[in-house]
């Protein structure tokens, strides 16, 4: 069973991820499939695949009751390999 999380994508974050050629709509589709999360201090990195099969790395900060998107970009080769290894 997938865990349900809430994510906030601000207008500033939308503009920032656009510089990485990522759209907010793509980010949302990551949560429709299995994904891998690793924590690095206060930040969380989530690696997943979009509905169209694109691998993305999302970086988020945890708030009181939701996660706030900081940035999103294409996953690196190493991140894709980690995803494939961890997510079945």
C-alpha cells in the first residue's frame, strides 16, 4: 500500500523547476507509482518515474503536515540505478 503524502508546490518552485524543464504536473505523477525516498538532514530526496516514464529527482523539506517542493530535475544515472535497485 502506498503511503499518502501532501506536497506543496509554490509558484516560486514552479518557476525554479521550469528551469530544469520539469512541470508541476509531472511532479504530481511521481506519486501515482512506486518511488524511493532517502533523507539527507532536513531534506528528502525522492526518486521516481513520471506517468510518461521520465525519471525525476525531487528535493523536498518536511513541514508540519506536508512536504514543500524545493526543486526537481532529471535523475542522474546513479539515481536511476538506485531507483531500479530499490523499487520493485
